[in-house]
C-alpha cells in the first residue's frame, strides 16, 4: 500500500514536494491555513485587476525545468526573460539606469560615472561566478548529516573564497567600484536575501553573477500564480487532497514518532510521514514546543526584513515604467544601516515597483496598469505598531507619482495595502519576516533548522527557513533535498 504523507502548508516548497513524492508513488494530503494554495507565492484579484501578491520574478529557472522533468511531466510554465533586468531610479536623476545583461551596453549606462566599468564588472562577476560554481553543489544542493558533515563539505570549497565570508558585500563593492551608483545597484541583491549589503557577506556577490551572467531573471506568462495553478492541476489529477482554512496547532506523538497533527478545530490529521512547510524555526517553537525555538530564542535569531506591499490598479498607461523598477534616494548607506531597526516609518522610503501588466496585459482592464509596490521594513520585533499603514502607503504613492510625473492617487481604481501584520497573520511568517530566517554564515547549511526533525523519525521540513534557504528556485531545490531524505529513510518502511 502507498505510504501516506501529510504536508502542512501549501507554499511552493509543499507543492514541489507533493509533485516529487506523488511521482514516486506516495499518497499526499495537504492542509493549509490560508483559503488558497501558494503561501507567499499568491495572487490578489480585485476590481478586474490581478496582482502577484509576493514573488514577481526568479533566477535559476532551470530548477523548475528539473522539477517537472524529474517528475515525468511536461513543463507547463511559459517563462519570459527580463531584458533589461530592471530600471533603477535615483532621487533627483530623471533618467533611470537600465540594467542590461549585455555588459558593454550596461557600461554605456554609466559612461562618465564609473570609469572602465565594463572591465571592472567583468572581473567582479568572474570572481562571483567562481564562488557560485564552487559552492552550488557542495553547499546548496545537498543534505547534511550534522555539523561535522557540513564542515567537511565546506572544506572542499577553495580557500581563496574564505575572506569573502567575513567581509561585507558593501566592502567588496567599495573596493572594486568608484561610483556610489554602481555600488548601490550591485548591492540591491542583498535585499533579495532580506538583509542589507552591510550585513550580507561578500560571498553573496554570486547573486550578481546569477542575475547578470548565469541565468538572468524570469517571470511567468499569465502571472506568477500560474506556477501554483499549474502544479495544483497536476496534483489534482494525482488525487492529492487539499484542505484550506485548516491551521495545525498541536502535535500528537508516540515515542519518537508523530502519530498525528491537530488543527485549530480539534480535528486530528494522520499519515505515515509528515512534512511541515510552515516556517521551520517557528513551527518547532510554536507547534512542537521546543525550548531551543521558544519566543525569546526565536527573537534572538536573524530574520529577514518584512514586506510592506501596496497593490494599485490605475487608469492610464504608464509608458515610462518598466516591468521592474527600483526607486532609491541619495542616502543609501544611512538609510540601509538604520531603517530596519526603527519603530518609525521612513519619511522618504526606498521601494520596488513591479508593473506586470506591461508583459501580462490580461492582469489589468484595457487602458489600465496594475502596480505592485514593495517597501522592505523592520519586522514586528522593531515596529509592532502598523496603525500608520495607510499614511505610509499615501506617502509612497505620492513620491512615486512625483517621480514618474503621473497622478496615481487621482487615477486609482483599486488599492490594497498589506503591512507586516497581514503577512504574519496570513501565512504564519514569524514577526512578519518576508523571507524567513536570514542567510548569515551562522544560519546556513548545518546551522539552519534541518529538513529532518531532531526528535521525530517521521517529520521533515521544506521551505524558506530550512535548507538550503529562501527564494523560489532555492525552495524547489529544498523540495528535492527533503524528498531524497524521505526516500532514503523510509524506503520499504
Ligand atoms: C513580498 C515578497 C516578495 C518576494 N519576492 C520574491 C521574488 O521576487 N523572487 C523569489 O524567488 N522569491 C521571492 N520571495 C520569497 C518567496 O516568496 C519565498 O522564498 C517562497 O515563496 C517560500 O515558499 P515556502 O515553501 O517556504 O512556503 P510559504 O510561502 O511560506 O508557504 C507556507 C504555507 O504554510 C501555511 N502554514 C503556515 N503555518 C501553518 C500551519 N500551522 N498550519 C497550516 N498551514 C500553515 C501558510 O499559510 C503558507 O501558505 C518573496 C517573498 C515575499 C514575502
């Protein structure tokens, strides 16, 4: 008889794991707290507009190719490559910098600003590429059996990269480039890890390599939620049952085995094997009551920034906005090093704007655009009070209107604001942290909550806060790692 796996949560990590496990003959059932699958990879549909709720693009698209191929299904996703990758607007400079993958073209953008840009960029990206290829298989794409195994694997990474583990990304860029603009732009990838370039180790310059050289950035035709829709369609044909509005709150055990999980209504869900796609650190604390993950300990950990997001449907075409745009001020070092630990909303926020109707016209009515605005904010440990949400949204919308020369407020047809409290409550994101645990050296590899439970022999984890880490392709890799573990430890059980 097929072994049954219960997955708690239906984020991308869950869906990808369900796809892999059903391909290997397991029976899978999924319980989800929210009313729709996808977790952070979600959708808002309102007043004729649709918005990607969270992720709007990704790198390492080949991880999706691998997922579908290894499960014996045709890849149902149609991807658009972003070219240029994005536009960066600095306060007081009308023309944005267009970030091209063609490095000669990129250098032209910085003519008169960064001398010898092309040569410097090639040298920087070559070093970053070496880190990527020297660590991808050793650190990212494998399971570790404890710290000793991890350190042993790490010792295979060439020693020449070691200094970059201890210097910050900002310091690395400062040593290689002269202009503030280039340093700031190349350091934006640190925010994709949910941190700042001053805290992020320079090894993560590998993200500049993945964006500019390796695989670039992609989004999905028809909107990012197609990833969820298409995987769920396959899972439906395989008989996977989904139960929404069902939050797991308690574990039942017998010795070192989980015998069931109880939901908030007292119903007990049973299976042979369990996978938690709920945050791997806070689930251990809140549902399993582990001391190592109680609230004071969770609060001491490094968490990624919280999202403050606005979804704006507007009348009119915003021809001067690209699909992906960053709006920055001129006080980057000051802003990035202070803003994330304060309880006060910024007067002049930095933010990211995505207009998916530029490449997916069906996501907005004719003659309209859909804007997704993301402003990274301190998590709820630092700023618990979000009663100023609507004011902050007004402030950001007014700033954006000024900078693109279009009155967004007067042309707004629909508006939704999600602050860190919404993100926390909708998806159980700890203190509203958008990307889960941070990726400092003390919280990766064997130092990140493992994908195998410490005490229960039949409980596993997948998602942003377990290995290898956060981001769509990385979570897809995580689904492969957890499936490998389950296969190895439960074959024939
Ligand atoms: C605003 C924002 C923008 C982002 N942009 C990008 C991007 O552009 N590119 C990119 O690659 N990544 C991006 N990310 C990161 C990416 O969304 C995540 O890394 C990824 O989606 C995490 O997937 P996951 O498998 O951890 O599941 P999650 O999305 O965390 O889903 C977990 C699910 O479990 C459910 N759950 C939790 N606890 C319980 C419980 N006790 N009982 C039942 N159900 C439970 C939750 O409701 C949720 O549906 C972004 C994230 C945010 C927030």
